[in-house]
């Protein structure tokens, strides 16, 4: 099952991420895919704000992972630099702890990801327009998408 949502502005992206943040629980994993400039970090920043994170959120490209405190802890990973790496960052602690985990470029660590998760692909259609494709893996994530996009 796949869900689609078309967005026409950064404000709409932020509103979508805020709505999603309100629905999240511990041990939620969200994977983000999309070309450079598609809006992965913008989406994550708005999600963090929706979780009550007050710190500035930016892409952890060079550090691999940043952690933030809010209503729920947030792990933000950018695994782009882990391509062709066998590095184990303690995946079980990351994915099965009390946090919400967002992974950019997740296809690079596909074997490490939880089987149940929410995949989001962001496609840049124009300067302001984006297409979001939600791919829920597991019943709880299907229900999450149904609630988010109703």
C-alpha cells in the first residue's frame, strides 16, 4: 500500500511534518529518500519542531547521527557517508530505544533497518512543489498514514 501527497510550499511541508510528529510514538522509524534539495532536512526540521525540539536541527552528513530532546527523543541520521561501509553504529540501540529515528539515504543501510517502518520518498517537482510518497511497512505504519493523510 502506498500513499501520495502533493505539496505546493515549504509551509505545507512543515504542516505535514508537524501533523506526523503528533502521531509518533517511541521506536518509530522513518526513512527519507530523495535527491539533494528535495526537502529531506526541511521535513526533518519541521518534524523535530513538532516533537518539541528547541535546538537547531541540521543535516548530520559529517557526523552521521545527531540526537535531540523533545516530547520524544529524536535520532536524525544521514547515512550517505556509510555507502560501502560495514560500520555498526549500534543499530539496535538506535532503532529499538525510546526515540523516533529519521534516516536520510536509508537505502544505503537497508539490511540494518527495522522490518516495520515508514518510508517516505520526496520528489522535487518544481522550486516549491514536492511529491511525497509514503510507503508504510507494517500495520501500525499503515494506520499512521491513514490518520496522517485523512
